[in-house]
C-alpha cells in the first residue's frame, strides 16, 4: 500500500470569525485538525487612542479611555485618573475612593459574567451566555442609574467621580449582589461538574507560570497558573488595602482553572463591594480641579488590576494642559502574544477554548 | 390494489379520490404511479410542515430554557415565524463561490434533502398509515439516512473552503463511527422481534406499556440509551454537532451556502432529528400503540417527546471535541452495545427471558 501523503495547510481564523471576540486574525498552520503554528495578526481595530489623548486635555481624555477596553471601562477611567492625579498631586476625597472601588468591582463582576457566558458559548453551550448576561444587566442598570451610561461610563474623573450615587443605589446594589451570590450556584451547577465541560477544559492549554511571566501575562490568567500576584494587593491603589479579601489562585494553568478563577473572583469582588457599601463615608465626591489643570513636567506610570490583568497608563507631561505622550498597556495584548507558545499542538476546538479562557478583548490589543 | 395509506376510514376523501381515479380506466402500472406520486407529495407536505413546526418549537424551547420568549412577533407566540423565515430564504440571492466544484456544490443540498425524506417511505405514522411496509424496513431506513453524510462531504468538498472541508471530513468520520453503535442497538430489538419490518416491530410491542422495549429490562433500556446517544450524533445535534460547530468552523460544511440551498440543509437537519426520534419511538416506545386517542396522535406525541429530549441535550450541553467524540464512540458506545447484543442473543437462544 502506498504511503498516504499529507501536507500542512493554512487557515485564516478571523478577522471575521465567531470565536475571536472581535477582529483578531490568527493564521493557523494546521496538520489536519491539529494546530502546528499560530500567528496572531493584530491591528484591525487600531484607533490611535494614544495619539488622540495627546491632543486633548486631561479631563477630555477620560471618555477616550472608555473606548480602550469597553468591557471594563471603569478601570480605564480609573487608571487614567490615577495617573493624572499622581502627576498633578491631587488628593481624592474618601467618599470618591469608596465609590470608585464599588464601581470597579461591580464592573469586574460584569466583565467576568460576560466571560462566563462567552466561554461557554465558544465551547458550544449556548444557554450560559443568556444566564451570564441576565445578571450583568442588573449591574449595568446600577451604572445607568449613577452615570447615565451602560457601556462607556466616563464616570471616574480626575480628582474624584462625576456624580454622587442616587438614594436607591445602595438597596439596589445589595439586591443585585444578593442575586448574583444566589445565582453563582446555578452557574457552577451548569458547568463545573458537567463531564463534557471537564473533558473540554481540564488539562487543555496549560500555560506554565514562567512563560506567562516572561511574556508579561498578568491578572486571572497568570493567577490560574499558580502565581499569586494581584496588583490590588501587591501594589495597592485607591483604598483596596482597607478591605478584607484575598486574590483567588489556582495551580494548574489550564482552561478549567482559568474558568474557575473568574468565578472565584466574582465572589471576592462581592466581598469587597459589601465592605465598601458598609463603610461608605459622607463627604465630597470630587476634589477641586480646574478643567484645564496643568500638571508639572514629569512622567508617571499608574496601573490597576482589571479583569484582564495589569492595565497601565504611562503619561509624560511637559507642563502643558495636554499630555505630551500617553502609552496604554493592556493585559490582553500580553496574553495574545503568549498564545502561540502554549496554544499549539492542540485541536482547533481547543484553541477556541484557550482563546476564550484568556478572555482577550481586541480593542485593548489594538488600542 | 388498495391504498397503501390504508386508513380510508380516517381520511374518507382518499378512498373517494381513488374511486374517481379508478373510474377513468387507467391501466394498473399507471394507476400505481399516480397514487404513489400523490402520496409522495402528501408526505413531502406533511414533513415540510413538521420541519417548520420543529424549527419554531426548538426556538421556543431554547427561549424558555434561556429565560426569554423566543419568537413572539408573528402571530400567537410567533407561530408563523418559521414560515416567514422560509419565505425570506426563498427570496435570498443564491450566492455561489467562483471557485466551487460546480456539480458537487449544486447536488449536495439536493441529496441531503432527498435522503432526509427517503426514510419516510417506511415509517408508520399510525395503524396502517405507512407508505410501504417493506420487509427490510429498518435496514432500509438505516441505509438511506446514511446518504446524508455523502451530501455533507460533497458540500464540504464542493465549497472549496477550508472550514467547509474540515466540517465535511468531521461529519464523515462522525457518522461512520456512530453508525456502528446505532445499528447495534437497533439489532437488539430486531433480534427479539425477529423481523426487520417496521409494522412487525410495532405490533410486537402491543398490549401495554410494559411491552415497550424501552422498559423491558435489562437490554431494552441499555439499547435505548445507546441508541439515543448515537442518534443525537447521527442527527448532528449538540453535543455532537462538530460538523457545524459554528464557534470553530464558522458553520462547517454549509458555510458557503445561502438562500434556498441553505434552507434545504437546514430543513433536512430537522427532518433528520424527527426521523431518529420516530425510529426511537417505533423501536422502543411502542410506535402508535396507546389508549383512547387515534394511533397517529400517539405516534406524533411520543415522537415529539423524543425530539424534546434532543432539544434539551442541545440547549444544556457544551460540544465535544472531535477526537473525544471518536473515543466516546469506539471506546465506550461500541463495546457497550456489543456486549448488550451478545448477551441478548444468548438469552434469546436459551429462551430464558423476554
């Protein structure tokens, strides 16, 4: 019998593909169903956000940062505001800090709920998507109640927050987190012990901790590989050091752990929100800052832990009212650049699972 | 000759039409051709309606599982939504890829559609409501439904698209692997009935629920479980819908099809789901047998229950990976079905049981 001749072939996964969560293109070299090589091609969503920031005053930059990573737009607001405050030496009132933490953590929960739904959908289970988005809706309603926006909030401003929360916010917030706490068992029940889910995610796409550190991966993806590193605790910003919580860490670094860690983070975020709601002081919500304030010349790098890892902003100032240079650093970019090194040698279906559990969001990659 | 769909009592208009036809003095072979053409058209109409209903029903069920309503706008609970969808698909442009393999690309949906409907030649919808009671009934159904895989492979190849090709290859591998446990679980029933005819199989389960093979311990339930798993895979439904796998292969084999050709694949998929459920009812749930209501209502009711089961699978489970799918078939289902059938044959030979 003559030997069958096989050859590798290339498949373009994206820029339009249901599982790439945006416009990511990956050139896959495939040997049948096995992936031999991954080559991410980025830049389809490049909007020159950094350059746009250079032509605006600091206050005008905040709405631009909303577009940087729109799933957790609050943390983008926060990191830019923090950088500008450090640059100009602005003190933020305590009530504003509490409100910021509440919003950031609510936004983190919303982001992880989307992750839960989308990951399940990428693995073929269509129902969890609707479940995840249902509870997210309650959180989005809270944001809408506070700042009038559902996706791009423009809420956290330099020196504080834009508006105080309305009266009904606190009871509604308690209600929302109670519902989410209750529904967590639904989420876990639907997938955690589902045998198909387990074979699809356990041991798939293991990212070694060293590889992750080498490529700058951070956030839940790195913590799922056993690295106990959370900027909220290790480089405390805002008032995170006042609360009793601890970052979730898992050891295996496979898709299942990356999935579990998000559910654990939701629980931790709920803990933080509860404490913050209890300790919410009265007072000002915004320091007095001129709209066209001019920070002294210098440079600053601020970073926060958002749901995709380290979100950093570097601002260089020449003493004018506009930043001289802005550089944004998103977790998704690093995760995508590490992907070719641990995502190969698996099936195309596994790549979808890995890509989903990395929770990459393309606007953050392309900026 | 008499009407193959015999129930003139049920539909008196049939016998009236037949007498009218006979009075024209048409010779026998022509008469048969006219009658069977008429039957084919009737069956086609019924099945198209069933498929449309199933699409609507699936959307409603999916909606309610997912805490939404599903179609609500067109009529009461959107009852004519799928009809509007079909009309929309009919009007759509038939996009044809320039690099396609022309004949293969064209014939793939046709074969898929025809193969899906062929099985209904020998499926009894009720007592006497069968087009032709073939003595190789179940064998025939197994043979023609497997035609579907050829069409999927053709669609994958003819589209000249890598995703479609992967989908076609997957479906070929999948159907070939799951055909084995499916047939082996059917054989248990055939073994005990001693006939391949659909009518004989149903008649063997007459006389109460405990005569249905699904409840005859121990082989019946095992055979039913293995059958329903294999049938889900045969009908390309989640968790075994890897040929389509929209998150991996965009839409798999039908990625390049649009308009009516896509509708043919789509309807064929639902007809297939109905076919495997109907066979499950015939083999394991006593076919048309039931009390009080007319036999065809029992048959349809039971079949819809099995379809409901398939839908529940679809909307609660994630999808298996292609190699895990094969492993599951060859390492688990095939051994289980074979052990089941060997022990059942032994029992039958010894005359111990059943």
